[in-house]
């Protein structure tokens, strides 16, 4: 499985998360109901559970799914946080 954060610009106003189950021959968006307000910058997969995926948007939004993308939740970050470039999952 491959997962990619996509956006139209490095400092855009939207972003998306796509997944490929065939090593990149085809891609499908799987961030249903995620509403990033800025560029999607990073993605992290849980090391033991491939259904857990977390991502972060540049201007301080974090999102996660624990069911392989069927449902998503936004995780609040401290107010004023911005310019995120990475996220980790342990």
C-alpha cells in the first residue's frame, strides 16, 4: 500500500490524501469528510495497524482514521500552531 499527501501548491488552501493498493498504478482518494484549510503536508501510518493513518495540514490541522479511511476525526492542535511539515505515529 502507498499513501500520498496531495495539493496544488506548497502553500495552498486545500489538500487530499490518496491511497494506492497496486504500487502506484492507480490511486483513490480516501480522506472522506476531511476538510483541510491548507496544504496537506505529511502522513504517518501506525507501525502495527495499517488501518490507522494520521495526516497533518500545513496550517495546524491533524486528522486520523482508525478504520482504514471509512471515518476520520480531526485532532485539535494548540492554538497558534502552524507550519507543520511532518507527523509521527508510535
